[in-house]
């Protein structure tokens, strides 16, 4: 990568995500993946003569919500335009999109990258319709229009990204936000996220932009990363060998791992945008926008930072509660009842989650109250029970829902920290195991652990382990 | 003579049990058989289907249905072949959709069906409603029933000719720049272009979406009011339809126009007006004054830009609206080695010259680098034209204008000169650009030959009641609407001029 140290990349991304709506953008057909070809279609999404589009309000709502999650301004007025070009997968041969009056503008995404928080500015987020899917057979081609008219959100970033890895991190952060906000399921396998990339390179430290090259046809985030890695190298080698780059569009071939030129600037489409006369401008009321604003959720990064700050959790634990939001929400209920949230987090993550997986239970099936975990943590922290007993208590409370103290009382698990009682157990153990005692005295330190185990066994696990060690050593050495 | 009766007249006969829907429908079908070879108002009709609907209407009546809940029960209504009816052809007068059958109903078709109408026949038109003479139909021109060597106007020429010739009691047309009012004037019948948003466009194949509007073509003002009431109203399937209550338009009809202020746009009484048209309009003014209306001169200063504005906006929208006819999913396909070649071959063979001309005009007007100078500028002028009207309507309740500068012209007279044809729409275009309503009513005839002349009343947005009232008062005070053309009857076996209508099964 030595060549890239003299050059830097300037990258902007256009990310398309399918919105999670029940019906399509302009008609009542189901927005559903995987149905047999051309079964979710009607005169409107097939573009039959005489039909008209009617905007799906839920799609407009999700678009504005996405805009708010991306810290965008929501303009008072948005409009739909027609983007005119011929393609067999496009029923009307124009795509309805928001051209110069999008639903969201000027936002940003913050995300963790290489140990720091990075910010990529969002130029705009606008609503448009998806097209059908072309299929090529031996002799013929076909088009499946199930996808035609599915609401699609296009998120355009500023060229703030400087490497393939950073693009990858940005895309993952964006995806997390959209999944978090319920905007899209972002299922890559189902083609719910697609991405176009604009990339140019320039000598490091200069400010003039190089020729912008657009890459299309990446169908995964790792594909985007690979395409960028390839393309940045390619552009740098061209420049280094004295060549020139021209503004153009290239196609990524995932099989061979290279980009190929599709068209240069002079063959660029003239899309003849104009306002769609079939649709009225969208002018949401203040009340409407405020109602959407109420659905703005905490973003993954903010949540992670808050969990680390407020509960003093390590990054790994906080991440678990970002990745599994309901579990994190449950943890917050627990954390309110304990001075030791980290201890509580261990129980939630290591014990409760494991048992839930084992028994196939969900959070709603949990029989004990969240504060019970706080109680258990306190019992351990106050030395009332040993951590070994605590495991037994947790298993019991998971099974029955009984409170930890009740279980401890019922089973007599209160830790024995009374020196006289512990000494009695130690004496018993020493008397019963002359062999190990001799070993220890002969210098085999490991024998002490065996004797400790015997004491714990005699006390049915209740003896305070620290005290046991202390007393045994004293007796054997003394 | 059932075929000489109006919708209202037929309805009272039906209500009194003096005839049946089957008998009425049969009569019109017979009339069509007799004179279609001369007029060619229809592209197609399905007699068996029409009679089935008529029998159904008769059955409903026998079980208690009546005009009260179904105002068009048993009345045959024909539709311009650009309005979708499920199971009926939808050719738009174009080769590219010559074999297309609509799988769905337009909203107006649904409303007519609910009102009990018998939907029969597909009326001829200029291809995709682009034209003023019906000569641009891929299925051959329609002839004016008053003079078979003359055009019926357009683009709803088939609808106006059919009503004038007694082939159907009423019809629906569409009006983008005068396509209902001008043929109505040329054929001596009534044509109403409602306010933009008054009638749902769902199922009206789009020519210029921001200008198109469906409206009735009828023999009388009363029938126009009746049909308008049936087809009007907000439609959740058309975002541009307006949530404005539908008045009882029949109740608006009164013979009295005392105190109504009618504007005379100064810019409209220009030198291009044919002397006999001018005379008829001036006579009509006198009639209205005698009826008590106040005539006031008003000004619409941006009138001179209307044609240029229209011929930028309408083709721009058309170029996009007609992009879907590509041979991929339906309609004509002419194969080619790749999709682009297939598009070119299909559209080259499927569209006629006027449609191609407008697609090219519109594509040019929207092109990058020209958009601001043409389309955007035209939209701004359009706003000024609308403001002209709204300002004038602060002074007057309605306006009176000619419909067309000339009486019906000869077939072929203007078809070689598109610009001349475009200019003949001068008095009707502004109404669409402004989004207001207008009605055309017969107001006289030229002397030799005897050709109908129409007068236009323009109203405020949603001011249909006012223009219907004026039109009705004028109609009742005159007898022009009572005259019908005499069409020589021919047997179906006589050699037919032009391309005959395709008779289906």
C-alpha cells in the first residue's frame, strides 16, 4: 500500500434502502420479498395506460424519520419528479423520485472507526420507487415487477470518506441506524440495500478534486470495500504512470474483482427531470413532523456511549446491549436497582442470556423481577453468599421466579464467615486427608487447593472461600 | 324516434315504462349500423355486450331500481376510446394500442356503471387526444354529421359527431386544450370541460396530466349537468382530484340570469375571427343582455402567450407520459436485436406523425440546458395566465368567448400545417392552462353551407353551476340545440368511405 500513502481517496456513497412498509409506494400491492414473479402487481405498478400514483403516507413518514435519525433538516415542502429513461425493468420508463426538493437535507452520521468517532455528512435523503428485476434465460429475458414501485430511500453522503475501510464502517453504521429506527430491514440477501460509489484520488495534502468515477453493481458492503480497494489502487497507478482519469461510470465485477468502464461523461444520460404532474407537493404539517419526531430512537453509537458512561460498562458489554436492544432495555431496568451495574451486566449477559438460549425463553417469559438481579449482586457483594452459591441461586430463580434471598434462606446458602465454624471444617478436612497434608508440607502448593475443595464440600459450599484459604494455610504452616 | 331523444327524455320514457333499455340500446345500435359507414364516430362497439348491460338494467328496474338512486339507469353512454372500461378496447386512436383491452375500470366508468348506464362503444379521437380534427386517428378520420367533407373537430371528434348524429344520447370526452368544447361547437352539441380536479383522471390515458380533464358531450345543457353530477367528486386514486363537495348541478339550471356579470375578454375578439362566427357571438351577447345579464369588458393580458405556453407544457408532459408504450409489457411490439432497437421499431411503427412531433417537442423542451428556458418559463407564464383569469373573475361571474375562430374546416385542410391547426385552439387552451371550467353551447349556423357555431362560457374554479346556469338560460332562449343534422342513411352493405369501425363479436 505504499503508493496510496502519496495519494488520498475522496469517496461519497449513494445508498439505496427499501423501506419497511406493508404496501408499495403508489399502489396497494404488497411490499414483500420472495413471492412468485409478477404476483404482487396491479395496473398501477405495471404502468398500464391511464393509471395514476398515490403516495404511500407510511413511506413518507419513514423517510422523514430516517432524515431525523440522520440529523437532517426536514424542508417544509418536498416534491416528486420524474426521471426519464428507457429500461425494460421500468414500467413507465420514468422513475418517480425527489429531485430538487427532497424530504431530508444536510445531516450527518457519527460512527466509530479506527478508535475514534468519525463524522460523514449527509447531503440528502430522498424517496423514490424501485424498479422491476430483469431475468435472463437461455433464449429470452423476463422482468419480474414484484419489486417495481417498492419505496426506496436514497441516502447521499458528502465525499467525506477517505478509505475503503471507512466506507465499510460508514455503511455498517448507516445500516444499524436504519434497522434501529425501523426504517428498513436492510437485508442484503434480499437486495434491500444497494450502493453506488463515487471515488476520486488526489495527491495527499492537495485540495483539488480528481476526476469523479462512479462505480455501480456492488451487492454487499464487503463488495463495496473490495471495489474501492481495487479502484483506488487502479486510479493511483494510472496517475503515477503519468496517465489521466476522466469522469466516467464503471461496473464492479464481483467474480473477477475488477471494475470495468461502462460509459464516460459525454454519454451521460439526460434524465429530463420535471415535477410529476400526477402528484401534489408534500407539505407536512408541523404536527405531522412532530408526531414523526416522537418515533426518533436513540442511535446505536449514542446508546453505546451512554451505557459506557452511565453504567461504567466496558465497550464489549455496551455493544451487546446495542446489538440486542430489548436485552439492553432490560438491563437498564436492572441497573436502576443496583450500585454495581457491571456486576448486573455480567448476570444478564453471561447467565440470563445463556439460559434463555438454552431454554428457548424470551424476555417476556422471565419469571423473576428485574430487581432480583440487583438483589443477587448485593448478596454476593456483601459476602452473604459465595459466587458459587450465587450460580445455584440464579438457576433456581430463573426456574421458579423466587426471590434470591428466599432461595438463600430456604436452601441455607448463607456464607459461613464465622471463624470458629470454618476452623471446625478445616480441622475435619486435615484429619481426613493426611496424604495431601503431607504433600503440602513437602512443598506441593497445589495440595492446598484440594484441601480447600474438601472444606467447601464439607460446608456444602457455604464456607467463605477466602477465609478457608487463610485458615488452612495458617493451620498447615503453623 | 328514440335516437332523437336526450338522456333526460329517455329517462322519463323509461320511468313511465314506455320503453326498455334493450329497446333504446337496440335503436342506437341500429342507428350506428345505418350511418357509421358515413360518420365513423366509433372505433369499435360490441352490440352483444351492450344488450347484455341493457337487459341487466331492465332487470334492475323490474326489481325496483329507479332514476332516484341510479340517475342513468338503462341509458347508453359511449366513451372516448381513451377512457378505460374493463374488458373493452382502449386504443387511444393509436396503432400502438390497437389490440389493447383494459383490465380495469376508470373511476368515471365505475361511476357511470353505479349510476346504471349502459357503457357501449369506443369513440374515435385524435391519437392520444393530440389534435383538433380527429384526423390523427390511426383508425381513420371521423366526419362531421353536418357536412361529411368537414372535420368534426377534435380530439373528441367521435364523441361530438356521435351525439350530433344520434348514434348515442350522450358521451364522455376528454379536454386538454379544447378537445371537448371545440368538437362540441363544430358538431352543434354541448361540451363541458370541468375544473381541473373536479373529475377523477384515474383511467383516462394521460396526454398532458396537468391539463387533462374528462367531461360530458351531450345534446342539451341539462344532460351535461346530469352527467357532470354523476362523474364528479374526489377520488382517492387521483391525487390531483379535489375534495370539494359535488353540488346538485341540475338544481343550478334556471332560465334566469338577471344580474349575472359576464366578462368579454378584449383580447378574444380579434381579427382572426371568422365574420359569421363573430356575428353569431354578437347575437348571443344581445340574447344574454335581454335575459338580464350584464356584459362587461375584461382583459386577459397574457392571452397571446397561451399557445406557446401550451405547446411547451403539454408536449413535455406527453413525452414522459407516452414513454411507457415501449413494446415490453403490452401493446404493439416490433422486435429488434436489442431493447433499444425494439423500442425504436415499436414506437416508430406504433405512433403517428403528430404524436411523434409532440414527443420530440416535449423531449427537447425538457432537455438539460433548455429546461429553464422552455418548460420552467412556460410554467411561470402559465401562472400569469391563471392570475389573469382569477383577477378578471373578481369583476365578473363568468366569461363569454368564441370556441373556435372558424366554423368546421374541410378534411385535409389543415392536416398538412400543424401550426395552423395549433392556432385554431386559441380560445380554448387558456381554460386548461388556468385550470378553470368551460362549456360550449350551440349559438348559430353559418349560411352556406349550414355549419354549427358554438359559444363558450368560462367559469371560476369549481364555478360549474354558474356556467351551466348561463348556458341553460341561453339554450332555453334560443332554438339552435333543437336542430339536428340530416345524415343520409345507408345500408351496411354499401361501400364505405374511410376505414370502418371494427365491429367486435
